């Protein structure tokens, strides 16, 4: 009888760790069926101070594009943002790798596309080399106009648009890591799809985003519904089990 009691106690002691492991595994394997990605209308975004926001204030400024022109719909085919949040409420900031379309009314020699080089500068006639990294397009318009008024043109009318945005980067538990062309308004979830999807051991709920802005370089843990911006580095983490 004593042996039987000891045997039962031994079996219970063996079963208990197995049950604990099963509970831990079930908690770690958190699928989209149990916790599907979701966000308020307008999406989710990461602000300059590292806090998350949802709703219209989270929409990328670079998604505020015209829906169409005289030739028809424009990419991304009718998508229009409702607020600016690249550097929250300050608009998109130009950086190395971007390409600018600069037009000066009545001056074909000063009109064209100009890449932003590694030092954050552009080079164009009369203006010569000008640092534009960290500036918004209205600020670049004002800067070019001021330089052209300095002995070249009496009243230059300058228009600046960003035509090519610098890429985003994704690494970690994805099928194809690397850099990819940025598309206005995309989220982490879109970026993972562009990188050919998750690896088998990926954490499908939260990722790490590293972003450089006017206040420095910051890293934050964000959900997959978060909008990303040119130059962002996305790290898809490995799940525990």
C-alpha cells in the first residue's frame, strides 16, 4: 500500500511539469486567429516621443497624395491621408536617398529631378550644393527661392515634390530580409508581406522599429498595424517556442 501511494505521488509529480510546459507553450503560440491585427480608422503610428497613437493623427503625411489628375487616378490609386505624422504634425522630412522634383516657373534649366546624396545635399544650377536633409518641402522651396533671388531671378516661383522616397529595411524572422522601396502609407504588416512573409519561428504580434528623426535615433516595440516611414528599420523577433 505504501508503495502504491508513493507511485501515485511520483506520477503526479511527473505530470505537473508537463502541464506547466503545455500552458507555457499555449501562451507563447499566439496566432492571428486568437489575436488578429486591428487598429482604429486611420491606422496606428509611432510618434516622435516614442508613444503609440491610433486614428487620423497616425496617418503618414506622405500618404496625403492627390487621388487623381487630368490623366486619371494616381498611385496609390485614390488613397488619401487625413493627417501628418512623419514627425508628428511637422510633415515629411527629406533624407539621403530621396529624389526631389524641383520646378522653377519659366526656367527649364532649373527644372528637373535631383537626388539627395549621402551627405543630405542636392546640387542644381545657381543654387550649387544645398543641404536639404531634415527639411520639409515647403522649407526647401523657401531656401531655393531665397538663393535664386540673390542675384539670379527677381521673383522665382519654386515648387518641390518628393518623387522617390528612401527605402525601408527589414530583418530578423522574415523570409527575405533586406532593403525595399518605400510605398506611401504602408504598415509593418505590408512590409512583412513585401519581405515574402514570416519565417516559421517569427513573433507575429509585435516587432521592433528603429527610426531616426530630428531628435535622434529611437527604437520602440510596436504592433504589426503600425505605419512605417522611409528609412525605418524593422526587426521581426523570434518567438520563445
